[in-house]
């Protein structure tokens, strides 16, 4: 992910709403029909939305209790039945069942039970990452809505496996972990517009998992210092954007400050000669500008400009000018 794309993530936090289904595309129960249906089938938890076809229709009415569509139920049933292939390990079936239960509990608002199922799922999954990688990959294919998260965990477990087997190339392990965190950050973009309960997965599991991996990366004693540093700083940036995606504003600020401090500590007095510090300053400036903290934003964007002008490792002047122009454009869009 380029520095420009990292900055753009903060600017694009407000995403366009999904297109709604046009009236007539699907038969939808009216409010009265919905009421009668719920009386006849008190156990039916299907969410029923009321629409009318004329232009002056009022807003859709949603029944108080959330549920799942028949199509979604059938889809999950098909996934569940496919998972019960005889070649699947018994505990992997249980992992899939727990994953599905977590989704159901989230839908009906049972947060404690959702977290419990999620924890059991991850425990079983991680126990088998090393011993049954083929089965884990198959399971990842079944869990389509969390596939990138599963792939990221597999990637991290591969790094742990290399470390446990006394793999000397800690540079590769650092790369595995950084790519794992990048995928997780990409996964949580969809949580930006979610309701707080839907962000539970990101806030309570993904973010702590990523912070844990940052510490693991920092402890790779045999890695080349500069390679470990650069991948650590990039990982801090990914963690910061993930925290922003799940609305952990303080966490995002702390992660980006951690990246800035890492640059200052590693390069010392020569820090201003390295564009990666400028990228960290620019992220902070954009973050503060978006948050309405314009005084802090101006300070960090000026620091970023100073670094971009002095940095020595640019491959060409066009790249340098691009970074400078982005900072100047950002400064011009708000008043102090």
C-alpha cells in the first residue's frame, strides 16, 4: 500500500450507501401482512420490511427483532452441509459451527454468547493451523465473509511456525506479519459504516490480535535492523487505520504516534532525511484535520512538508513533488 493510498483511506471514511432494491423487484410483505405473519408464526425471527410502490411512501418499517432472510439461511445451511464432508476433522466441523453461532448471536443481540463462540472458534482454528493446513484452507473457503481474516491468521501462524523451527531468516517472518496486518486492515474497511455491535469482531478480536503481532515483530532479534524497522513502522500504520475503521480513535492516534517515535528513535538526528517519517507526519496531519483539530493538523503537515523537501532516498523528483503537493493541498482545505 503506497503512502498516498494510506492517506486516502482516512479521507474516504464516509462511503456511499448501498443501492436499495427497487419496488417490484421482490415481493415484500406490507405492514399489516407482517403483523399477521408474526402472530401466526411467533417463533419466526425473520426481519420484515414494509415498503409501498408509490413515490410518497414513508420510510421502511423494520420489526424490532433482527433476523435472517430465507436466502441467507439456505446459504449458511449449504456451507454448513459442505463442511460436514467426511474428510473434515471433527473439531474443524465444531469450529465452523461455532463461527455460524457467533454470527447468529450477533444478529439477535446476544453479545456475550457471540464472543464466547468466537473465542472457541479461534482456539480450535489456531490449534489446527500448524497440523492440518489443508483443512484450514478448506475451512477458510467456507467462511467467505471472514476469508481475509482467516488467510491473515494462517499467514501469521506460518510466521510462528518458521520462528519455532529456528528459521534464521527473521526478515521473512517480519514480512509475513506485516502482510498479515495489511490484510486485516483491508478487511476492517467494511466496518466503517457498520453499527457498533457489528464492529465487535474488529474491536474485540482483530485489533488486539494486531497489537500482539506488532510486539512479536519488534522482538525478532535476528532480523536485519533496518528491514525490521521499516516493516514495524508500516505495521503501526496499518494498525492505526484498522483502529480508525472500528472507531477506536484514541488507539489510532497512539499507533501513528508509535510509528513516528520509532522513526525518530531509529534514525536519530537524520530522521528528517527519510520520507517514511514524512508519511507518518502526513497521516497524523490528515487524521487531525478530519477530526477537526486543525492546530495539530497544521503542525504535523508542516513537519511532513519539511521532511519531504529534505528526504534523500526518493527515486525521482516527481515522487517527491507528488508528496509535497498532497501536503500543500491538505493545508489549503481547512482554516486555522
